[in-house]
C-alpha cells in the first residue's frame, strides 16, 4: 500500500525541457505515521511498538490480517490510544476513504500526534474528506512543525513561499525549509535549491542550488539525482561532466524516474560517456515512454522508424504523425503529421490510412477533400477498420451517393470484398 502523504515542492523553472520537477512519493513502509511510530518505538513507547506489529499485518495484503488489524486498532482507539487513532487515519487514507481518515486523524491530532497533524494539513490542502482550506492546512502544519515534524516544516515553507492561506513570505519559507533540511528532509533541500535556482527571495545562484540538489540526491531522492545529472550535462552551476551525469542518471533511472531514464537513453543512443548501445537506449526509452514521457516516446518511435536496434516498423510513423498532430514533444504541425501518416499509409498501415483520411476529411493543414478522404478510408476499411468504414459511409451519405437503406449492404459488400481479395 502507498501512503498518500507527500512533501510539497515549490515550482522550479525548467532551463531545459527534459528537466522535470521531482516528486516525493512515500511507500507504505515510509508513511508519515509509520515513521513517527518507529521513532517513538525506539524511545520505548509501548503503544507505538504494538502499532508497528499491527500495521505490518495490515500492510501484508492479507485480507484476514487487515480486518483483524483494523478491529484491534479500533478497540485501542476507543480506549483512548492516540497512536491507534493515527494508524486508523492512515489505513483509511491509504484506501482513499478520506472522510473516515479525516475523522481519525483529527482525533489523533487533537491528542498532539504530530504525524496526524501533518496528515490533517494534507487533507485540508487537497480538499480530501474536508473542505479545501489553505489557512487550516497552514494551522495544522504549524502545529506539527512546532513539534519537530520535518515534512510539516517543509510543507509550511511551501505555503509561505506560494502565499497559500497566508501572505507570501520568502523569509519564513526559507526558515522552515532550512529547519526541515536540517532534519535530512530531501524535499526541503530541493525546495531550497529551487529558491536559489530561480532567485526567489535570494540572489539567484545556480551553484548553491546545485549543492542543495546534490544533498537531496545523496539521500537517495530520485528526482534530485536526475536534476543533478541535468545540471552536470549542461554545466549549469557546476563544471560540465558527462561521466558524473551518467552515474547520477543511472541512480535515478534505477529508481524508475522517467526523465533520468530518457536522458540516460540519449547517452546510450549517442554514445556520450558510455559505449553506444542501441538496445539499452531502446530499453530505457521504453521504460520512460511507459510513464508518459513524450520525449522518450518520440525517440522510441524514431528508432522503430529507422530500424535502429529493432526491426523497422511502420507503426512508428503513425506514432510520429500523431505527435505532430497533437503537438506532443514537438511543435504542432499538420503538414508534418500528414507526411508521416502518408509514409505509413503507403506501406499498407491501416492506422496510417485511417489517419490520412481523417486529415483530409477535417481539413487539418490542407483544404478539406472528401474524395481523397474516402479513398483512404476505403483502403483502411478493407483491412477491417470499422471506424474508417463508418467515416466512409458518412461522407458518401453526405455526398448523396448512398441512402440510409444502402448502408448495410454497402458495409457488407465492403468487408466481403476485402475477404475476396485476401482469398485471391
């Protein structure tokens, strides 16, 4: 199970389109409540020790254990255990029952549990289970931060930085980020880096920004590791060093960070600081593309298009055509889109033929041409594309070439002719 609590990041300007804002995702084992319990248990808190045992059973995924853990925690909470109240909030939060999560977090927070106070701040910030209220989120974060909760201190700093629920105050933002960073909270280090990188409340200083990112990267934050790699590649705030960049990208990519997977893939594709390996580049682009990275998707399509490290595939031309049509990772360009769709269509790609038909039907970058659209829709329909067949019939109806009663026979003949051609 994954905890929904997250440390907040202020917005960092991207000097390169491949530089992404790192995001902090907690695993169940590293959730705010569990981390607090570990700290308390180490200090001899018997309730916290018991809670850890129960939560381990809940987190095992076994339904029977989960139900039993919930029942035991509820009994403990009803007997006044604030730790159990916090745990129940965590359990309902992880199952996205935010109303119940808020109910239990609030009880634990009112008993002074800092992790629960932080979680209440998150719910107020997001409007989950309660009305969205930045001022209330700030109040809860302040309570937890005053008790030394690092994530609360970081999130409090972010609210001051962006002026949410309070007046914008760079000085207070810096103060709370530094307090959280002093407790080894990676998100706070990244936020400090962002402030220096952009010059928000301080003199712009890419070198100091790099040092903060590096501290977070050394603590294992995948986003920070990727950003360190970016700055090493660009020589931004630090001497350019492709070897070190590759090493940081690899650390981040191994944690599944898409931007790092893409950038490391580029290095393998072009042989920058590593031996050129097209298969490794393909693997990394695929991993990043599966997470929605448009740059990786474009490079992946190009590799299939050119047959670099893989068998040449005309469907790549369809993908590239789609990227130009939608403006994904490239400037939107209907002429380029048509060019790539046409390349695929002329190789017999059903998807390519259908998309060429759509462009001519809709007049995207060209004058509307129903006859040309019909020609390509017919080719795609004969390969079994039902949407192409529907578009073809609609255009013929509009042109007066068919009546409503003719459609069934026309479709039947269209797909029958396709089968006859294949038999021939």
